[in-house]
C-alpha cells in the first residue's frame, strides 16, 4: 500500500478524525459515570459490524484514511461495548 499526501487524502483524514472523535465524549461519559444504562448495545454492535466492513473495504482499496479512521472508530466502539456490558 502506498500512501501519498494529496488533497483527497487530507480531506479523508480530516473527515475521519471528525467522525471518529464524535465517539470520544460517549466513551469519557461512560467511564466517568460508570453507567451505560442509556446506551443501546444493539446499536453499537451494529456499528461495530458496519465499521468492521468499512475497515475491510479500506484494506481492499488500500486507502490509508479509510483504514485509519475505521481502526480508531472500531477501537472506541469496542470500548463502549465493553463498558456497556460491564456497567450496564
């Protein structure tokens, strides 16, 4: 896979950073309150499956911004799922 800095990759990285960072407040809130009762486990499982498919797609088309954003998103969603199971 070759990575080059061009306009489309810059836009992809910025878009990925913005959408991925949207998960951070939820992770922090669950961690601080130790409560995930209002979080939908089903929704985050569906998100994890969808993000996994986007990650696979990123590898298939060899696009670094897609791979990076979806790797971080999958990690954050995984944290949310684990905390949902733990803190209910």
